[in-house]
DNA sequence: TATGAATGAGTGTTCATTCAT
DNA sequence: AATGAATGAACACTCATTCAT
């Protein structure tokens, strides 16, 4: 009975090895430039073996994307509390982003690969099958905004879905642009600053008239409130 | 004396034919997927002929992009008046967008191809050489926003460059996502609505506190003042 | 009656223009790198026009080669006198070579293009149809050597044809190698020196035993005897 | 334990198959005319497969050349003895040439491909990096000649390097010209005879005055000394 | 006669995918 | 399960030659 489990575990490990090698290469060279051969070499496996774990390059890349999305979702969700207001949740989302951005490259992949993997219009409808994990992610933010609306912080007539898509889009862009630079030239702080500013502008833009803007200021690393 | 002109015209027409076939294919399948062979087939020309009009694929694509950008720039600029306030100019920009969006696909391409042509981080710096016509375009909006700041409409501490990049980014996304849909499923009105909403939110977000939001409402097709 | 002649003359001039443009390009870039398009551009003619004067690229190149050979042959022949001994004739050949080498590039082409144009073994048999002018050229030297044999200067049992081919081959190589260098780096004097040395060695090698080697020394620019 | 070796052997065989197909085509049609497609077809492999064994056309051709040069060098070197005089060594070189010429086509390629691989003037300087194996080959002969000079057989004032280049050049030509003929019409004996004569003439030409020419006669197949 | 736009087979090279082992 | 050799279609680009004008 132990043998089967070990096999399963080893299989999962291989799968995971392939994915992490692929991720490393994508981050180094960009999605378009990475070939199955490159991944195989990096993973010290044969090209054929890759196809034992993933039916195609597209699926491999999609899975990477999903995993990153799931990881981020979990990260955020684990830090949310029932008692939080919509705004607090959004701020926590931002902090999670900041933290994960510093810690791991997954956040990069999550947004960087969107164009490769979402060929059917995520701006118009993220609600589709290919996003799977991202789906959860999308709803997470959407719920925060809806809660904000309920709590009277945001305008009643906004479409939360649309806002989420815009936000995700802006985040994606920041990452993509950063990713296009040679790794050494990336200035994470600059990207983060820009993102923060734009995020804040979005929040202000959807806030009810008369809301005190100082409430909408995003924290820098830890909520200092 | 007419013969030379006719030849010139025919040449220009072929050039234009190639460009429009390329555009159609790009809109249908995305920049990355379109090959010179595809374009040749669509234009019912030989591959070799393409190279009579464009020295390389890159130049062809760049020309398409420049043309679209130039067209839009001109369109907007021709409708701007010295006397306009920053806000009025921005509204006029929006109207031009609306009108051109209905008329031609160029606006699609303009944004859709950004990734192909600006491989060095336009979010961080749109100010690069490869954008040429887009360069003008970028500064156009930037000036409008700066004027708005001067006129006391927008917050003094915003970075206009950053805002422009965010706006351009959002527009690009909308277009890209629309472009990814099978042509038949595209709902232009939906895209326009989304865009309008997001644009308005951005404007609200950068507006000085206390500014009457009804001033920032974008027109639907004609300025209703 | 003048009209026909003028036309003929103009035709010949065009032909000649094309050839000289082609020659210039061959000398600059090497035979393999020159295309019909390049030649047309240099001659300020259309590609089509080239085909009015030459049925194919091969023929054009062959004609260039023949012309150069003819020119050299004439040059040498015009300087030969009935009264000359075989050795004197050979020395005169060498002088002609030297002089033409300094004056014009034809000598370059003559040998440089051999490989392009003589795909049927000139070492084994120069006596073939494609060489035409070179044919004369070949026999010229052959006769000199034969005369040298008759005069008791060279060994009786040598095969003059073979010797000629070897000599031509060595000259060709020198030119080819010089031609491969960027024009600026060519050191004509070096090539000439090498050639002279090798030519002398060949003469010594075929001279009868006991012949005074000082007789076989080639002049430097003018026979100083 | 045999499986790895078999794989290796098969791999080497394929590599060798590709090389020999390429060689056959080069000999049949000339270096310039042979494309990767041709080679693939001849080897009954796909074009892609060729790139499994050689990273580029240039490398494939260079490898062929190197191999031929190495083979010949080895062949000659293995037959040389410390005790040999310069002249004996040169005769042994000639015998090796004769023997290998009869046995394999490599000798053909060695010289035939010179133009492809030494684009920077081997007559002027064979001493360049691209020759690799040929480099050894060149120095081999040079040393023989230098030894001959030391032993008082050859003139003191000759430049051995120049002589080697001339000799190599003549050998190349013989091969090239032979190669240009349709295979059926090649008369190896004729070529060999011509070459022998020319080689002997060169030797006589550099021999000190008064040296007995009968010493310089090259053997026909076996040293008859 | 002269043009030059058009052709189309050709070049070397890459890579996702398959399959016999 | 794992391999990696083999494939073949795809890529951007070139150029000698033709032909309607």
C-alpha cells in the first residue's frame, strides 16, 4: 500500500519539477521564447517525458498560470477575516500582493501569462472555463468591491465585475512591462509605486462622493493604521 | 502624363491592400499568429511580392501601427481647439475615439499591437523611439491632463505620464480582449461602455476633491455640453 | 543609314555598361554575392532590361570573363614580336601581366571567375568551348613554352599544355585569394611577389639541366636586361 | 550494457551517413549547389534530423573538411619516420596521397572545399583558425621543405610557406577540376600523372642548382628506391 | 525597347509533437 | 515510465526569371 503512494508522490514531484523549471525559464526569457526543449533540458528530463505529464505545451503553461492564481488566492484568502470591511479586505489584498511580489515570482507569472492563455477576452468576461483558478481569484476581489458598495463606501451604480477586470488588467500590465525588461534592470519598487498610485486612483474613482480620501490610502508594507 | 500617376496609385493601393489584409488577419488571429505567408495568401499575392512593398515583417507591422496611430492622432488633433479646457479636450478625445472606433479597425490595431512593438515596457516608459507616431499620441493626452491640473480640475500631485500610461493600458486591454473574441461575438457597444466607465472612473480618481462629478461625465456620441 | 548604326552603337554601349557595372560589383563583393538586381541598380536599368542583352546571369558572367581574357590576350599579343625567343615572350607575358594588373581590374576578373564559369575541368582540358577567348590565351602561352623547348631552353619531355594549366591555375589562385580580402586590405605587391616567385620556380623546374638560372629571372616592371 | 554502445554506434553511423551523403553531393554538384534539403533527401532523413547531428550547414561542411584533413594528416604522419630526410618525407607524402586518392573521396573533399572554408585568402595565409586540421597538414609539408633546405637539397632563399601554398593550390585545382567533371568521365590516372609532373617540376624548381634531378623523381605507387 | 511588378521555388533553421524502444 | 531520435510543417526571407504594359 505504500508503493502506490510513493509512485503517486513521485509523479507529483516530477510534475512540479517540470512546472517550476518552466516558470524559471519564462521569467528569465519571456513566455514566447521558451520551448519544450528548453524546459526538458532544464528539468533534466527528455522532451517525451514532458508529454507524459502534460498533454501539450498550452496545457503546461495554463497549469502554471492556474497554480500561480490559486497560490495567490489562497494567500489572500488566508489573511482575510470575516469581520473585515470591504475596504479592509482590499487593503489586505494589496498587502498580500506586496508580500508575494517580494517573496515569489508566481505573481509575475500569474499576470504575465494572461495573454498567452486567455485568448478569449478576459476583459469582457473573465467568467470562463479556461481561467479556472483565476476564476476564484476574480470573484474574491469582486466580492470585496460588492461589500464596499453595500457598506456605502463605493458608488451603488458601479459594475463590480468591470472594476475587477480593470484592476486585474492594470496589474497585468505592470508585470508584463516589468517582465519585458532584462531581469537585472527591473525596478520592482517603481512598479509597485506606480501600481499603488493607479490602484488608489481607481478606488477614489469608484468611491461615493464625499468619502474621505485619506481612508482609501493603501499601506506600504504593513497596515499602519 | 497620367500613366505615372496611375502606377503610383496602383502601387499605393497594393501597399494598402497588403496592410489591410495584414490588419484583418491580426484582428482575427492576433499579432503573433500571423505569418507573411498568411498575409500573402489573403492578399492573393506571392510571398515575394510582399517584400516588394515592405522590407521585412517587422517593418510591415510597424507601419500598420504607425499608420493607425497617426490617423488617430490627426483625427483628434484636428478636432481640438486652442480655446478648449483640458477637460473639454479629454472629452473630445473620447468622442474621436468613439467615432473612429465605429468607422475603422485601426483603433483596434493601434492598441492591440502595442505588445508587438513596445518590447521595453511601455507602462514604465512609453517615451521610446519605436512608438514614433504613438509618441505624439501619448503626449497629446498627457498635455490634456496637465492642462487639467493647471486649471485646478485634477489633483496637483498626480503624475500625468503615469495616468496616461494607465489609460492607454486600459484601452489596449479592452481592444485586445475584444480582438481575441471570434469576430462575430464581439459586442462593440459593450466594449465602449466598459471603456467609458473605466475612463470616467480614472477621471474621477484624479479629480480634485470636491469637484462636481457630473462635470466629468463623458458624452455618448455627440457632446451634449 | 545612320539610324541603324546609332542604334547598334547604343545597344553595344548598354551591353558594355551592364558588363562594367557587373564587373565593379564582382570585384567589390565577390562573384557569389552579386545578384541581377544589384547589377540592374548599379547600371540604373531595370532587371528586365538586363535580359534583353544577356539571356541569363550565367551568360552575362561568362561574357565578362571572355572579354577580360580577350583583352589580356590582345595586350600580350600586341607586344610580342616575331623575333622574340620563347623566353623573351614569356618575360613579355609577365610584364604585360604586371602592367595590366596595375592598370585595370580585368585581370582580376579573368582568373577570379574561372570557377564560376568553367565547370568542366580546365586543369584537365582547357581546350573546350566555354573558354572561347581564354582558349586563345591558353594557346599563346603554350606556344611560348613550345618555342622554349625547341630552342633548347626547356626539357624536351615536358607537356606544354600541362605546364600552362598549372601556371594559369597558380595565377588564378593568387587572384582569387586576393579577391577574397576586403578591397582595402589587398596587398597587390605581395601577390605579385608571390606570383613571380612561383612563376620562376616553374620555369626553373622545366628548364633543361645546366641552364643558367639567372636567365630565367623575371623582370620587375620593365625588362632591364 | 550493450544497449548504450549500440545507441552510440547508431548515432555515429547516422552522423557518418549524413556526412557521406553530403560528401557525395558535394562531389557530384559542387559545394555551392548543395542544400540541406538535398542532403536530407539523399540521406532519406528529414531536414530537421540533420540539425540533430549538426548545428548548422556551415558546421556540417566544416566537419567534413576537418575530417578529411585529419584523416589525410594521420595517414601521412603514421608513415613518416624520424630518420627520414626531407625529400624522403615528401616522397612519402606523395605516396600517401596516391594511396588515399585511390581509396577514398576524402582527398577530393579536402581540397575541393577549400574555397568554402577559407574565405580569407589561404594562398596569402593558410595560417588561419578555420583550417584547424588543415593547419597541421600545412605545417607538415612546410617542415618537410624546411628540412630539405637544411639538408642542402633546396635553395636557401626560398620561402617554404609560399611553396607549400603553391603545392596545396595545385593539388586543390587538380581535385576541383576533376570534381567538376561528371563522375563517369573522371580519369583519375590522368589527374595523378599531371599532378605528379607538376609536383616534380616544383621540386626541381626549388632544388639547389646542380642537384641531380633523378633524385627528385616521385615514385609511382611504392617507393622503389 | 524598356520597364519593374510579380512570381514561386528556394534558402537555412526551429520546434511541438510522436513513437519505437 | 521514460527516452530521445525523428518528423514535417512552419518560419522569414531571397532572387533569377517572366511578362503585361
